[in-house]
C-alpha cells in the first residue's frame, strides 16, 4: 500500500471508531497541498470529495478532471472566499463551507441564479473568537440571518467551524460542542430541522470532532504525510 492509501484507510477506520453515526459522515480530502497526480491517487483510494481553498485553483483542477473524463468528484470550497472570486466556482461547486457575510451570500445567490442552479452552503462560525480566523460571531450571524434566509438560490445545509490549533482537548471539544448547540438552536428558531451538516475537524482534531457529531471532516495533512 502507498502511504496515501494507508493514511486514507486509517482515517476511514477512525471515522467508524469515533463517530456514533459513521454512515452519515463524509470525508473531504483536502487537496490544496498537492497536484493532479496525487489527487488521482486519492480518488483511486475511493475518496471522491475534494476540498480546496483557492477559487482559481479549484477551477483549474476541476477542469483537468473533466478533461480526463472523471466526473464523479464532488468539489467543496473550504477557505475564505472573496466575493469577486465566486464566479470561478459557481457553475460546478457542490458545497461552499465558508459563508461568513451577507454580501458573500448575496453574490453566491446571484451567481447561482445566473447558472440556473441552487448552491449548497454552510455558515462559518468563529466560535472561539480568534482574530486570525474567519467566520461569524453569533451577534452578527443573528443580525444577518433573516436576510440570508430570504435568498432563493442558496440552500443552507449546516454550519462550519475551525477549532483553535491547540493541544487542550477540553477547549477544542468545547468549540465543537458549541457549534452543535448553535445548529440545534438555529434549527428550532429558523430552519425547522433543515440544518443537517456540521463541518468540523481537521488533521489535528478530527477524532474529537467526530465524537461531537461532525458530519463533514476536512482532512489534508494526514493524507499526504
Ligand atoms: C487546510 C484546511 C483544512 C485541512 O487541514 P489539515 O490540517 O491539512 O487537515 C481544513 N479546513 C480548512 C478550512 C483548511 O483551510
């Protein structure tokens, strides 16, 4: 087995071990570190969901896969998305994890309509309030939510967060738990149970995230180490 195959196998085993609902968990291979050859190997190992954080790069990679006749890949945008870059991804992106302001949501809505489709999105929340991280604080979220909910061409599927980079398990677990609680609250107040996804957990902390109910884990370094 190659290292990539072995690492992917380990992650899949961890999902079964740490999630109470493993069949609901989607493993996103974060491929921002690598080129097409490594991505082809990841796909051969059965991981068909790729996460990228640069709009022009994801577009190039998506086009390359299409040229190769590989059409069974899901493309997820996971990083900070500038409004003027939405146009590069609107035609094909399967899920945008990082909606963090109304103006961005409005641009995604507009581009989705232009492309005659609806785009699935997550709301990104900055639970720990770290300056260096993107995402809504709760006050802003509650301010903008009524407007976001009116947008007809985006489907809000759930929430995303990044935990602080820390060895303090209690801190990290608290962040994931809080995201789950916010999802429950928003489901009661606004969404009537329609928020189903929790995108949380990366190489450092995916096991904890799975234990706290992650449905989407975004893992890069562990695949390619
Ligand atoms: C890079 C990235 C990841 C993957 O992190 P790893 O530590 O490589 O597993 C997950 N989410 C986001 C938003 C990222 O930018």
